């Protein structure tokens, strides 16, 4: 299309504008460049189709986890998937409490790590149940401790291991992997193996235990999915 108008075309255009046959506002709107906002700090990596697949995987993860925990605790546990978000790792770190319990896993042969985060309230409830307490009233007390003893950490390690087992089983129809627990951290700022701007998926679950409700977060970097997207 030739962008240069002839004199006849210019005269016809001016006459149309004066007579009202041509709307100047419409012409200006057509000339405007359509701009779509894009945040390079939070690139969208997973399509809606992949999110749908992840929803099925993590609903299965929730079912397996609640069965394993119910057997281990000898108490009824309910665990439901609540959301799947794509955020940066830095945003995930700022969304969790300063003092919390984080299990750091890796799933060979997939790259990257996976992080299971449980808040202290439910952690201390789990410890009390494993130690024989069944008093629901004691679980509503506000947590004032800012540390876990070695015995509490050992008890929680056995429980958090179950989330690794559930993770491995939830993916078994898509990819074979060997999931193992690398470490347990109580300060999220000490986890330096992921770049702050790296995109991750943040999966949130609601856990109901003896009438009390809490949340579990699962953080997985995008690099974990790359080899499985097809």
C-alpha cells in the first residue's frame, strides 16, 4: 500500500472531513498503536493447557498426601488444592513467614529443587499428635516459639518425607523420578539455590486437621517442567 496520497485523494479526504462523512476520531483511533503490557520480571511460561494438567497432578498429590498423613498420624487429615500461581521466587520468599518449616527436595533426573512450606502452627500440632496428644483445644493456642528442638525437627522430618513420597507418586504417569529430601530450613532467606527472579509455580493447599485449618505451599521452579512439557 502506497503511504503517499495524490492531490485528488487529499482533496476528497478534506471534503469528507468538512462534510462530516469521515469521523476524525475514528481515524486517530486507527492510527494508535496497540500495546500489550508484559512484565519481564514475571514471564508467563505455562499455558492454560499446562495449568489444567498441573491441576490434575496436584489434586492427585493432595489425595495421596492426605492418605499418607492419615495413616501416619492415626487422625483424619483433609488436604485440598486451592490455587496454582506463576510468580517469581523472590515473591514466594516474601509470601512466607520469617520463621517457618521448609523441606527442600530434589527429584532426579529432573533439574531444580522443590520446596514444601508448612507454617509453625500446624508443625507444632503435628508434633503433639505424633507424641500422643489428642486434645483439640491445645491446637488453638498461639505459637510463641521461634525455633524447633532437635526432637521436633526429627519428628517433622518423618512427616515431611511423606510429601516427597506423594510428589513422586503423583507424577508417576508422566515421568519417573526419584524424590529425596535434601534439607530442612526454618529461615526462607537461607535458600540461595534459586535466583530471585526465576519464575516458579506456587501451589497452595488447605489442610484440615482435628478441626483446625492451615495451609501448605509447594514451590517448583519452571526449569523442573521444561523436559516434560511435550
